[in-house]
């Protein structure tokens, strides 16, 4: 009973943290509306979060680390093809745990989707720097059937060296707390490898999404055979921070290049927002995966992802459905390779033709 009362109190505190706007509207506060706090959470098949069979209650695991972050910016894009989209940009942070200490690098991105039925999906892309100077790539996937019970599944890519390789093999679950007034975010991670999960109808809660939204993709789009460049639509100059060379990790040799700003011109004019990075994998063939944001001259924010190998880069975009730039949501596009630009790198984007 003590555990049940503690969980009820914790989840009440997380209403503001993970719903962001739930407390302001007063929605979702009824204790009778959700009974899944102590059940296995089964993700939507389209967003499996690394634990498609079910995510346990994180606090039942063993504490691993706590990351406390200051937020640089918060963007509410409104309704996109995937749901109500919000994006948070990390300014900096600290990491503490029994086996790891360090910092959170600036420019990390947090992508949140809210749905009309109260469900939620989250993706985070962060870089940690340990106290002895090693880098760790962290990609979190999160989901919820109710905003009071958001669960995250951290996926670490740590150096294959003594001291941090244990992060590559565990199963982890966590919580995310956001305080927009204080511009802070906190992530608490637990090792749930020792928890047995056998989901049944009685002990689990499924996450469902409305039929009027598209499933958001986990990976970048790959070009189809025969695609070729059509009309040029946008060119950009992106300024970059110092390389974060991460060395050999569980999915290859990582190199991360932070994005610090830039400009765009063509059918859209505006700027590249500081935040995000090109998360490169140097195994053969080398692949790029740039995650970042544009801000058009009228203030509209556009999510950009440009991924693939050299000669086969494919950009995708996400923007509000009633935006003047909503055409970006519907088309297929191709990208040039990066080239030397004015104080950074230049890229050109094209319509794709079969």
C-alpha cells in the first residue's frame, strides 16, 4: 500500500512535467480516469520504443543516473501530420549516478507529440560527456496512454571501453520531468533488466493513437531506386560547432557535429536555429543523420532531418498543417552533399522526381 500511495503522488507531480500544458488547462487530473500507473505499458506498434512487448514501471528497477538540464528554447509547432508537436532545445545539464558523472552537451533536442485521446509520444536526442572526457550518444523513445504516466526507454551508445560499455547492454526505463516556468528538464533512468514482463489484458495498458494522424517515422527516409533531382527549392548555410569524436560504439564509430545556426533561402527564407547536430556513423558506408530546426522569416518553425550516405542524402520536414509551408509535409525531396559554405557547410534541397 505504501508503494501504491507513493506512485499515485509521483504521477500527480508528473502531470505538469510530461503533459506540459495539462496543468494549465486543468485536463486529465481525475484519479479515476487512468488506472495504469502500476501496469505494463504496451507501446503503439508504430512507435515501439525499444520495448514493443511492454514497458515496466521504471521505479521498480535499479537507479542508474539522473540528468538535470536547463532549457534554451521551447517551440510549440501546433498540429502537424503526426499530432500536436512541441520541441524543446537543451542549453546544458549535469549527470549524476553511482557509476557515471558528467554533463549534458548543449543543443540536445526533445520532440513531443500529444494526441487528442490523451496519449503521447516522445523522442530525445542527447549527448552526454563523462567526467573523464568520453562522449555518450543517448536516444530516448517515450510513450504514454495518459500524460500522468509517460515512460521513456533510453538507448545508450557508449564507448566500447572499460567503464562505460555496460550502458550498451542493459535494458533501461525512465521518467522525464519538464518545468517550463523554470526552463528545466530532468531525466531519471533505471535499469529494468531484472524485471520479468509477461503482458496480459489484466496487467497491461495499450497505447493507441487517433486514426486522423500519421505514424511518425523512427528512421530517416531512404531514396528509391531511380529517384533524381528536380527543381531546386531551398539552399542553406549551416554553422557548426567543434566535432565530438566518440570512437567505437555498439553501432559503429560515431562522430557528432553540433549545429549552431545558419541561414536558409529559396522558396523559404529564414534561419537555422541553434540546436541539434549531425549524428554521423563512420562505418562503411558512412551515414549522416542531421536533426535540427529552421525558423522561417514569419516565425514558423520547421523540423528538419537529413540522412543517408554521401550521394544519397534525403531530407524530410515536419511543419504545422495550416502553415504556408505545409507543402513540405507532403513532397519527396533530395539533398546535395555538404560543401564548404560561408563559415560552415552549404546544402541544397531539391524536389524528387521518379
